[in-house]
């Protein structure tokens, strides 16, 4: 049974969708400048980034925060 999460703005959004959106919005180079992780700066791929982000909570939090800030700013 799935639980509803009305106060979670990321509910229903997959991490892969978030990373793909940010890459399309910023590109790998700019994304690597904003969030300093190796999978964004050294031979970046969606697959390697997802593998790292799924294992590393602090990096995932930074990516999710940037995503929320980006979509908030794009609404204006």
C-alpha cells in the first residue's frame, strides 16, 4: 500500500528524472561547478551519477535541493 506524501514536493519524481532535467538545464560542466562531485566532473554519465547519488545521501540532498530551486525559479 502506497502512502500519500502531500507535503513532499519530490513525491513521484524519480531520481533519474531529476538528474536528466538538471543536465538538460545546466549541462554537465555547470552542474559540476554547482555540486562538486566526481560523477559530474570526470567523464559524467547519467548511469554513473545515479549509482553514486543512490549511495550517497549528502550528494542526493544537494541534487534534490538544486532541482527544487531550479523548478521554483523557472515558474516565475
